[in-house]
C-alpha cells in the first residue's frame, strides 16, 4: 500500500477501489460503509444482538473471516431485522427466515423491515406543569402531528402520528409527522409546540424540557398524598405543615392523616377551593413556582390566622413543595403574622425524604403500530394463522430484538418502548410511513403449521456465512 | 477489497454492483444473454479504471489535467461544453458508467436494452421499439422515447439524491443524447435552482460531509425549510433559464424541474 491508512481522524475504506477517506461518523461515496469510532463498518448490515459484548453498547463489525470461531450459543444471539431489507411484493419470503435451536426446539425467526403506514407514538412526559389543554394540537415544524391526551399520574400524555397525520393531511403535514416519529423512535430530541401551551423538548429516556426549563424530578405525589406519606414524621416536630401543590395542596392539621395522629387545630386558613378536610384545589395558578404553581412566596396562599381555632404566637409552620425543592419554616408573631425562621435541623430529614422519594422526570416514547397487513405474507402463506398465533402468544413479536406488547383484540397491534430497541433502528419511506425492524419468532413446528416458507428457513450459521440477498456482512451489537 | 459482483434478480434483470455503483440492466432479443456477458466483462475493471485517475476527475474541468481512461474521457467531454461554469467530470460519472456498460452490451440480437445507474439511465432501441419511463413526483407522469427520437440518456439530479447539490431542486430530470450528457446537465440545472442566502436553506461545506468530495469547501444543500410560492417559482426560474440556454445550444432535449410541489418543463 502506498497510501496511508489514516489522514488525521479519517480512515481509508478499502472495501472498493475508490478507497475513500471516511471522516468519523460519516459514510464513504457509496453510503454503505461508515467510520464508526475509527472502524469501517457496513451501515446497513443485518444486525445481531450479542449478549457477549461487554457493557457499553460497543458496536463491532464481524465477518465470517474474523469471527472468533466460538460455537454460536443461541442465548447470546438474536437476529434482528435491522438492515435485513424488505422484499416487495410481500408474498416473497421475508429477507431472512432464521432457524435456531433454543433448548432443543427449532425456533424460527422471520426477519423483515416492516413498513408501517399505520403507526404513531404515545409520549409520556413526567411533569406536573400544564403543557397544554387536553385535545390541543401538537405541532412539529409548524405542522399538526398529534394531540394532548388525558393526563396520567404525574405525567402529561401526547399521542402523535397515526394514519390521518401521516397520509390523511397535506404533504408537508405527512412529511413533518413522519420525521417527528422517526426521530422520536430513534431516541433523538424533538421540539414540539402545543397550541395554546408550551414548547416541549421530548427525547426518549431523557428529562423533558418545558419552556426551556429542564424537569428534574417528578413530585412524590400530590400535596394531600405527601401529607399522607409523611404526617407521622412531622408529628411533635412542628405545629403545622402545608404541602404546596398545583393539584391538591395539603394541610396536616386538617387532613385525615393528621387527625388520626391527634394533630391539633392551628386556625390556619388556606385560600383556594376546599375539596375535603385538609385538601385544597386551585390555591394559585399553574406555573413554574412552588409545586407547579405560579407562586414564589408560599405565604400568599394563606389567609388570616384564627386565634379562636388554635392560632397562637409561637406556632410553628413548615411549608414545602411536593418535590421538596422549595421549603420554608415560619413562626407566628404576637400579631399572629407568620415570620420566616431558620429551619430546625430536626425537620431537614423530612424535607430531604420528599426529594429522595421523587422519581427522576423522564420522557417515555412508545412506538405503536399495526403489523397485521400484507407483511404477514412474508412470513407465511396463510397470514391469518400468523395473526392468531401471535394473539395466542405462540408466536412472539419483537422490534429490533425488543419485546413488543401485543394489544388484545383484532389484528397485530404492537407497542414497544423505543429505548429498548437498538440505536437508529427506525427509518422511513417517502409514502410517508415508518420502517421498523420486525421479528416474528416461533417454534419450527408452529411455523410449519402456520404455512410458513419452510424452504426459506436457514440456520443462523448459514446466514452468518453467506448473508442475504442484500449483502453478506453482519454486525453484532449489545443485546 | 471486494470485486465487482454480478447477480441476476429474480425477475431476470442483471444487477451489477461494485463499491458505490449499482447497475440494473435489462436486455431483450435473442442476443440478450451474450449481451449480459459482455456487460459483465466491461463492468469488472471499470471502477478500478476510474479510481486510478480520481484526483483528475475530481478537478474543475476549467483547469483539469488530461484524462486517459475512456469512461473518464466521456465524463470530461460531457462537462467540457459548460465551461467556464465550475464543474468537474464527476458530475457525469453515473451517466458515463451507464453509457459504457450499455455500449458493451449492445450487439447482434439485442432489440432493446437499458442500463439504470441509480436513476441515470441509458437506453438502446432498434427500429420500432420504444422505452417508457415513469417520473415519480407530485404529479406522477410517464414519457415515452421512440426509436426515432434523439434522446438515449435520462438523468435526474437534486439535493435529496445521493450526490451533493449546490442548489435546492427536489429533482431535475433531463433528456439528452447520452446519459453522461444528461447527467452533467441535470447536475448543473439542479445547482442553478437556488435561492442564495435564503434563511430556510441549510447548507454545509461538501468536504465536511464527505472529505473527498470534488466540491471541496463549496456549500451544499442539507435541508430546505418552508418556502413561499413566489420564492419557489423564483428558484425554479433560475434553473429554467439555465436549462433553456442548454436547450438552445443543443446540449439537452428536454428538462423537468421540480421544487416544493411545483413543476416546470423546458
């Protein structure tokens, strides 16, 4: 070789005579080979998930030639559909039908990259902030891509995509929807705007960013729940505890949890709408202050203290938010006005305990799609039998090796946590529709019963040795 | 290093692959299989021939060194006519490869054949034969090339394609005498469809995306944001003027330019 193998951080690809120098993270002229962390890899190989690769998600290429010749242990490998390619029309056998032995049973995995015209994502955003009204349109690049759906405990929910946004709207709407879905599924950060609400940056497995503010923690519960959890720890240390929360603000002396412990009345009066004793709705407006409200000074939610109902000079009060992020300690003066004091050390553990019990706030992206269409014919000659077998749990469905939840009811409607799928597992076609790796796995016996493409079944070793119609290289990534 | 690969697809067409090149070839007539054999033989050393003089092929034609390989020479000839515009012979590489393989394939007993190099197509027609091509766009359309028509090359270029473009056209499809000529013209017309300095257009130096790019530090399009209809038409008009000049000079036979759902035909 007369030319150097490297030029700075670029490395020479010798896969073909063009011999491109490929920069890190880039592909060569062919778009097929790339420089990944200083190693030339196929960008689209059939992907095997290898349990044996050490922690750290290292990706390494391997060919028949440089494989370490250890016998393949089926528990270590799972063939995934990433890079398998698709066959069109669908009645041709799927690109790879793999047979492998698991506990002596011949298993078959039908591997195909499936085109999902009917698909979307459900997004769970851990925040108590009001990010938009239920039913509000969610926009990406200015296009409507979904809506805000009913909230869950401590989380706001979005439903994005679906066939009406993908192909039912205009061209720009479909393109933006497809791009938003693909990027969310590939665990990228996506900026979404909610009509009449917030800008939210959503990235699977990462904290949400609401109006430029990163959410750190989910609240431990609403204010009332917090009282319920920690009332006994405050007993004897402080005369009154108010847990400030945008949903329900709790007051220990009035709350059932306090009453049970024999907590005495304090003559406190909380502004807002009383729900049941010690539980108040709407003490303030939603915002970025204490407990998801707009308040910065918690005393503003309190009215006058009533001496006839127990208010007295020297009465001590702890005010704390539902994440423990904000807290203050006060004492009533001679005129029954609360005055801020240094917090006694004895109360600090209880405040810290609130924070400790808060889960980190994250975004969850669940890919959901219908796999009951023509792609079934790639797996079997009798598609409905595959549907029934999946519904019966005899055939399992995975997306890039990640176990998919199959919805009960008709068809093959699946849902999968995208953080369980390998990186960059999702693609798109200009239809627009999302392309996702899809694997059906069953026993060889069941596969034959389903009318499977028996003659196309190959062993894992055979695929590793000879590859498929679209190339012969495979890579292993950590399972 | 991998050798050139030749495989027949299940529908009988021939697929030739080597490095960045993928050709889909179909021939009809009693001489088809002999033709396929000639095509494979011609294809085998082709990429190595080009790779041997890649630095010259990646140099601006206005001050490029002499090129020796036959395919390289047809690439240079196809772009030569556009001087003094900046263009390198690489603008015609896909078409020129298709032309070379088709030229080898054509012979006795071949009624009709084509070589499709990733959308840049060259065709062979005997008397009475015609070739119908479909253009996939907002308004899907078909066109037919008959034996008596002058065009034998069809090429498409645009920033969304595999090669980098200086312009913002979604696609520019050109008919010309050879695929190399169509390829070069489509590349330059697609470069001309542009809105310089427009904030919606994202660009990056070509060398940042592909260090060996013949475009060097020139900014290539990496994204096109929202454009108004008048901006769309303004960009297309620049391309149309370019295409009209080429048509008047006899370099091309027809061109279809599309951007943002708008299509104009020259």
